[in-house]
C-alpha cells in the first residue's frame, strides 16, 4: 500500500475512539517486527525514526529501507521523524521521503516554539508532509512522582499553539515520562480532557513505554489518538542480547530473535490501543 501521512490514520482514530501506535525502529529487524505485527492484526501504523539518535543512525538509509517495505505492505503506514529538535535534520527527513515529521520545540520559549514550528509547518505542508508539534514538558529518565504539574501543557497555550502554527497533531504533557519509568506515573486525566475539548487536532501521548494498560485505555477514551512506543522495543531487544550472550550463536539468528520479540511487544500494544482490524 502506498505511504500515507499521519492525518488519515489519526483522524479515523480520533473519530472512532481508538489509538494508533507510533513505534520507533532502528534497523531492519525492528522495522520488520513492527510491520509484521501490525499486518497480522490488520492495524494502521506509524513507524518512526528517533531524531535524537541521528548521530548513530543514518536517517537516509533507514528511510530507504522503510519506504521499500511500506510499498509491499497491505496496511496504511506513515513514516514519521520522531522528536526532532533540529531544523536541518527535519528538512533532510522531508527530502528523504518521510510523510510526517515531529518538531519538538517544547524546551524553547513559548513564542519561539510557535515561530519555529510554524516555519516547519509551512514548508512541510507545501510538499504534502504532516507535522506534529509539542507544548509542555515531558521529561526523560526522571522520577515520575516528582514531576512539576506547572510544566504540563496548559489549555490556553495548547489552543494558541494550534491556532498559530497549523500543526496536524499535538503532543501534550500530562504526567508521562520518556525512557524507563522511575516511580509511579500519575496522569492528569482532567487536564487531558480539558485540552481535548479545547482543540480539535489529534492529541499525542509521548513516554508511553511503562504505562499501564488502564492508563492507555483511559487516555484514549479521553482523546489521545497517537501513542509513542520505543523504550519497550529497546528493552526487549537488550534482554534478548543478555539472555543469549553465553550461547554460540550466529548474529543473524540473534537479530531474528530481536525481530520476534519486537513482534510480541507491538502486537500487545496494538491490542490495548484498540487499532486491530481498523486498517482500510
């Protein structure tokens, strides 16, 4: 099936009340595991490349790999650049054929976040690429119980940001954390509900790995349409390497085990998110 942007995928999810996983990949095995899982469950899919790892990942090579595999798939798939904080890499991703990019200016002053995101939206939309922006602070590798709610997404800022930038989807902060969770997350569901009623673009949950199934399902009920997952995939792959490190094993067989574990992780998430059977 031809490559699609995130918009038809997320608008359908938003209208029908389920979530779609945005699963990051770093090589052929994780890409194949993600797509195989989604195909087996007939789920729409977003596959992503984490821009923060661009120093060790070749975005062009990964895009070539993904685009070839997507063309052979039976389900709608968007190719997404995840959490780019770099204008140059964002533009490279667009040139390399990504159908969607996320520019994360959440650490910038609010007005500068608006200005830079709007610039990227104007360029991306001119060539048919969708854009995700972010307002609010989602930390990494910090204690989830020490998060300062003052740094979460404010409703009025979400409204202003969407109105002034024209983003297609909005990542928000309401208590999740990137990476491996320390402590127990306490999601601010009222804040999520208030934002959902204030803006009409699909909402995105970052820091999904480590949340409970009930956290996911309640978030989706209140308006989350896209859920980012990478740490769970990474941890599964690392566990395979640790478990098999004492064996005399060919590299190809080790990588195939990583592919299989990726399939398991992604299938489990798709079932929780409710997107199984929603492909068209």
